């Protein structure tokens, strides 16, 4: 059922087995799975059924440097959360991403890919992914006869595929709205903004969550267990703001909350001009796309990513490239990387060839190295419901840009050597890390078996607090090149199994 917090009495108390804060990808998935396991759930959501400007404004905060866009632009604060503008690209993290790398400080997850494999499979049903695998098969994609863009001998980059839900990206609020409304074990309270987690006297358990409406009503949520699913920024914000009884905030005894903030670098890398004639089918038929595909395009996204062995050998961060086919003119290539490797600069000359030539605009997705000084903190300034606003310091390191630049150089050379085409690279000087909104926010409450290195354990339970769990991208110690949403769904399903099997109420 749905309850509008603006219509209940001031001071109203809601009780349940589990209180989940945030009704987005993680929160709705968790609520549905717990309800199936006969667990009574209260789902607390800041927004309503539709986007409202006053609620969205609660996301506003300060960006300390110019390499990151305004933080209110990347997230949506209403039922379904940021899935309401999700592009739907799904790919699991490679086993390599979970490993600790000697050349990358603060890397390594406390769980491995095998721990998430069954949940990746279950996530397909939640999201609506029709395909069971994430392996690129040229024959299935209609490209069996085409020459590989990076050449047959390339061993550094692999062709990868991002699967997409069908017939369109899943909007969790829209897809599961009626299920939430009718389920006897789910109560979703809308327009309730989480303000503070209230610990018991010992500080080892949470007794309540307080929330406030924009109209000034205050509510209290009591539960045996609490799960915070508000996203990479807001998870840390709520913990830091819950400092009335515990100095520095809940779970922050080792000053880890809010640290290791990361988001993928995303911007235009350059353009591929395909010189081979006739052009490969994946080029002519627009088998690359960036946004919603046209009627004749593949529903899945195809691109390239660095292989784990290559990254380990070169000590590189994760890097992938996707493309969008666009009209283009035959151009002057004198400034391109890799031109000297092309054996036939005049290949495909003539008017007929010129008419077929088009351009693929390339966009990279680059991993940011884990950095404790990349962080979320609170400002003195407060929002409309009294929460302290966020300050975000991206704090890029030389390692981040060096990895991007080396990947761009090596990928461009591989394309040139293949004889299929060549790349004109965009000069990175003065460009931001994120071109657009920024959307893959991770790391601020990272999981670790060591409380001094992370905020939660391997199950998402906050260190030192027996009944408080976190879920979402904030748990990621590292993010690789992969889009995070599928892994967020998998972590939610894993947490649901853990909570459904948990015992009685912890001591406050």
C-alpha cells in the first residue's frame, strides 16, 4: 500500500520488521524480495509518483572542483529513483574487478564474482533482460564475416556487449507500482525525507529513523532492521548527518564514511573514420549506438574494453569505449595517432567511397582509482527539510588521467594497425572528467572485512551496528569499466537473502 506522509498526523510512528529507505533500484528490489519471504516492510521514499521540483531541489550541494557536474542533475528523487532515466545498459563486473591489485592501493572486494553469480542471474527477471549471457558473439550480432575493428591479432582490447531490458529500460517505480500497492506486506510511505538514524543507548543498534515532509510533519519509523538504499551520495549523507548521539556520524568511528567517492569518467574520446570499403556491416547498419536505438538497430550496446591481462601488465584502470554512428566528411588525418601504422592511406578513394564514409563518435567510460581524499562531506548550509547539504570533492589524481591517456593512445594505435580505420582524438586539455551529468556514483560506504578500511562488512552491515545495512553503489570498493546498475540489483538480491534468514531483533 501507499501512504502520503503529508496526510498523516505529525509524530506518526510506523512499525515493521525491516525499514528500507529509498525506493529506487536497490530499495524496491529489496522490498519485493523480503515481502516474498513473508517479511513486513516499510519503504520510505522522499518523492511522490512523479518528479516534483521542490523535492528534487533537496539534492542540491556544492562541487568543490570543476571536474564534476552539479550533483542534483544525476539523480531523480521520486518513486523508482534514478531508474527513471536509466539507459538500461547491463553488464556484470568481471572477476578481475573483485581482486586486490598490488599496483592499485585500496583495491579488492571482500567478496568475489562467484558470490554474485547467482544474483546476476536472478536480476535478469527483476530487470527484464531476455538474454542469459553477456558474451559478444559476432555471428549472433550479424557480424561473423566482418573484420574486427581492432584487428584479428589484437589481444589487449575485447569486444564487449551491454544487454538491455526489453522492450525498454526498466523504470522500477512504473513496473512495480501496482505490486507495491497491492502487496499486504509492503507499505510505501511517499514524501517522507529521511533526516536521522536514531541509535539506542549502547550505540550498537538503530532504534528508529526520523523523517520530515516538506510541509513540516515529522514521522518516526521503528523496525528490527534498517536498510539504507539512497544512492552513492545520500547513503553517506544520512550516516554523517546522524550525529546527535554519535559524534561524527553513525558508522564513522574510523573516519571512512563519505570517502573513496568515485564516478566513471565519461566524455567524447574522438571519432573513428572507417576507411575500409565496403564498410563493415556493423558500421553500415549502425550497430553502434549511444542513446535509444533506431528501429533497425540492435537493442544491445556493443563496444570495446581493456582485457584484465592487459590492465595488469600495463597497470591501467578499467576503460571501455562505446560509439554512435554519425554523418561525416572525409577529413585530414595528419594529427591522428597511429597514422604511420596505416599501410594504405588512400584506401577507398573515389566518389562512391566518399558517399559511404561515415563517422563513429567514440565515448569512453573510465575507472577512477580509489582515493580516500575523494569524498562527501556536510556543509553548514541546510536544505528545506533541515538536512545539511553535501559538498563533493572529486579529487582526481594523476593516475586517473594517465590511465585514460594511455588507453586512448593504445586503442587508437590498434585501430590504425587493423587497416579498418583511424581515430581523430579530442584534445583532453581543459575538459572535465564527466561530460554530462555524472551517473555512476560509488564508493562512499565501501565494504571491507576490516572496519578500518571500510564502512560495512561483506553483507552490507555497518561495522559496529548490529541492525543497520547499506545497499547500492556506495558499497563498491572499485567499479571497473562496467556500468554499475546490474551489480546494484545483484547486491540487493543478495542482501534480501541475508536479511530474510536473519534471526531476532538485536539489542539496542
